[in-house]
């Protein structure tokens, strides 16, 4: 990346900043729906960045399709699983078990569960699986949502940025020719203290800054919009979110139980775990194959197929139709109705997440990432520090952790040749840490968290965006510390 700086580079950076400001202003001051605001911002960025007029909408559509073609299916399957888990009484079983012991340990338990789920699962899948449990625990404990939400998000996010087989770390390992085993070992070493600091500890502060209860699409899928208990701050400004179109109020709200009155039995704790962990096991099998099996092995295509997140979650939903469906007394027609109902609260979430993907793609196609890479290379720092800085800048500009990781690794690759395996692994982790820095309006994950938790844009920045920044800075700090000893 030794191309000289030119006028277009300056132009796209200014345009990116204006585009992000337009999105924020339209949502906060004009009260425009986030889907429309992101679409308008994306088209402005595309035109002003110099993308050919007949290609602007194509770039936006490709971004929307790229996110929804994958994440959209997972959100839908996750919502189905979450609805069956809640209505069967399975979520009650898990929450009852979690609530045993001292309440102070609950955020730590949530971070641990999220960390385990986050090992093989992409962030989005882990989130749709965890949301029903988090929301019900918040609803039942009557505490602030962020006290449990932040530890769960931190557990998932740290694993997504640092640990193979997630796509970002795996791509960086491939580009830099790092060792998977060494990266995995160092990644786990850094992940544990990072999750503690950004999760349960920051969660206490986040709960004070944004003292809301259970709300948003996550609550709508889990216990119905009418079941919002005491301690919930359901402000009118949130009423236009997906949670507002949920099912009618539930008569079981006062008890905080999510189980449908139609259920004649409850699933056992063992069957609840088996159903929820089934996609986890299938994806772990694929992850193991990615690490230890040769690509030419005869069994690889089969393992890749069964471990694909779409197949794994589909299996979990089909299993749930038995364990959380017919076995608790629901008829086939009741199950069909429930699955249909599960999709209503997440339609808005899917459109907003898709528009976030479109906004990100227009920034990438306009050349924002390239301009930032030129600035970083001109700074001539060590591979470790430069990798983190480049990943941070590309993350801020494009919103995608994976794009930031892949681009930064490609730029750093020439500087990383000749480094020892341990140092190469640390460069991968530094890039991974940088790729998580300050998620904001151009990141699909930002909108997913905002809608699921029923937050405003400002509240999402104060909680989710700050948490991501803590993960990035603390993770990089531990990487630097580790580099002194290896």
C-alpha cells in the first residue's frame, strides 16, 4: 500500500464523516426511522464519494443482501427458537437455575455463559440465542437491563474479535501465516481479563448510566410487550420500535413467568440445555475440523455442512418443536402460530441491520478504507501497534469488524514477514482488538443491540459503543503486555 495520497482520499474521509452525521441527525432530531435514515445516509455517501450514479444503489443493495442473506436467516431462526424456549417454560428453567445463589453473581454467570456460547458462534447467533435468557432474567430480577446485558454482550464480542474459528481472526491468521493453536491459546489468555473488565465490571457503571429495565424486541419475543414489569422504563419514544408490534399483554405478567398458559408441562433443565447447545456442538465439530483436519479430507464437506450456522440453528428449531413444543402440550397448529408470531417483533430489526450493512458497503466501495490505510502506513510504527491503529480506523469508517481485520492484516502482511510464531499471533490479536473499537451507526451490530434492548441511539452509544471501546483498548493493552514476555 504505497500509493500516494490524493484529493479523492480527502474527499471520501470528509464524506464518510458527513454521512455518519446525517444518519445520527435524522434519527435523533428528525425522529426518522433508522432504516430510512441509514438508507438516505448510504445513498448520500455513495454519490458524494464518486461512485458512478448507476452503481450507488447496487452497492447499497449488495451490502443489504450480504448482511441479510446470512444474518437475516439467523435472526429469524433465533427468534423462533427464543419464542419456543420462552413459551414452553424452558427459559424459566434456565433463569430459575441462574437466579439460585447470590444475586451479585448473576452478571458473572451471564458473562461465563456468553463466553462458552461465543466460542464457536458468530456474534449475531450468540445474541439471538442469549437474548431470551437475558431478558427474562432482567424481567424477573427487576434489575437494570444493562447489568446483565453488558456481560453477555462482552462475552460474545471478545470471542468474536480474538478467537478462531471466528471469520475475522481466521482470515488474519491465513493472511499473516500465523499459527492457529498459538493464536487460540494467546487469545483465550487475553480474552478472560478483557471480558471481566468490559463485562461485569463495566456493566455496573452502564446500568447506572442507562437505568432501563427489560424492553425492546428481545422482550417482545420472550415475554410479550405487555409483560414489562416494574423497573422498566418504556418511554414513548421507544414505542415505534419492533417491540411495539408484539403480542397483546399477557395475563401472567405479574409473576414474571414467560411460560404460555397453554403448556401442560415444562421441559426438563437437561432437555432445555440439549436443545440450546445442539447448534453449539455442531459448530464446535466444524471448528475442530477447520483447525485439525486437512481440507482434502473426505469427511470435511459433511462436517462443514452440519456445522454451518444456518443448518445448526435449523436443527435446533426442529428439535425445539419437539422438546419445547409437542412434549409440553402444544398442538401442531399452536406451534405454527407461535413460529409466525416470533417473526413479527424482529421485522424492524432485520431491516435496520440490513440497512446498516448497505451503509457499510457504500463506505467500502467509495474508498474510505483505502484512504485510512494510507494514513496508517505513512505513520511507520511497529507491526503490532500499526495493526491495531489501522484496524481501529477502518472499523470507525466502515463499521465492519471483519472488513477491518482483513484489510489491516493485508496491509500489515509485508511488515510481519520474518516474525516469530508467537509475535505473529500477537499481531493477529492486536488487529482483532482494533477491529472492535467503538461500534456506531455504520455497524449492523449496533442496530441489533439497540433494537433488541429497546435503547435510544444515545443510550446504545453510552453502553454498547463504550463497552466495545473498552474491549479494544484493554485487549490491545494485554497484547502489548504479553509481547514483552514472548
